C-alpha cells in the first residue's frame, strides 16, 4: 500500500499568518511531532511507500520526514502554490492514484488512535472513508451521509434527507480502480481554474458521479482523534485526546 500525506498548508487558523509559525505537522506531543507519529504508524502497519506533499516551510518538514524514513520509503512533492486551495496539494499527488495500487490518504494535522489506520487497512471495503457518528456542529466538519447504509453524499454544508450523517476524520482508503477517478476529478478542477477549491469537492464528485457504492465506511466512532485547525483544538489535543491514546 502507498500512502499520501498533505503537509503543505500554512496553518493560519491556528497560528495566524506571521510567515514564521511552525508547520502544523511539526507540532510535538510527548516529544514526538505529528509527522514522526504518522511515519511510525504507517511503517508499523506495513505501508511500503509514502508521498509527502510539502509547501510552507518545506525545508523543516522534509528534514523531519527524512529523519523518520527508512531508505526508499519517502517521496517528496512540492506544492509551490500552497496558499491556494487544498485541492492543489492533492492534485500534485494525483499520479500516486494512478499507480495501480491501493492508496491510504491522510492529512498531516491529525492526532489519533493508531487503530484508525489498522481498521482502514484491514477493512474488506475496497475504497472506504473512516466514519465517526459523533458529528460536530457548524460548517467546518466534513460530513459523510448515508442512506440504506450506503455513502450517498460527502462534504461540508450538505443539505438533504439521510438515514445517518457522521464526520470524516480525514482518512480514506482508495482502491486501484477508484484512484484514477480521483485523479481525473482533481484535474477537472485545476484545468477549470478552480484553484481555491478544497480536495473534498473533487472527492465528492466521485462519490456522486462514480459507480454506485464506490466508497464504503469504516466506523471508528469508539476511537479518539482530533484535527488541529484552531487554538482550542490544540488545547484539547494536549489535555484531552493525548492522554487517551493507546500509543
């Protein structure tokens, strides 16, 4: 399996935008950066290669990544337009989805229980989102919408009638068959000049327009995780989530 981590962003919602704040992937918890934790867990669960997309303060991120990587594990891709939409970073990694193998995708700014990765990799679903039924209020969370147990919509600000709606913690497994659909959707946005879009919009187009049941879900509602976007997230990560983690 090949992993993708996006670690190009500025993190302005967390730190402001002084142009000197640390990349979010280098925030430390118990003496280990988020990035070091990701690298360790991916190797424990047998991921063979990682594509890391960098941008903001890339030299710091690459130095940490190289220190954590065995030979042949790391592929670095630079996104020089890292102040654009998140779709640009995923677009730079698009060829990874066309290499004919399963892909594990994740953001860099998440502190989480390692069982999230294990369940996703071990799942019998060819392509799947992790799913938490404890959906936060507001417009920021990415929603996964289910009808008759099937994923029928995905994204923010979703409107409609569904049997269930949960939150996407930012991890997905993409099969070798679904990967090219993701890559083509990303290209549609970039070629159309929609550079401030989010990558979730491109994924949603595959959910809506792809084969029925193209994505399943892996329920991780009993596990601990947090995406670190705002100062209150960082405080909760340190004070609440970290003490609960298995490793």
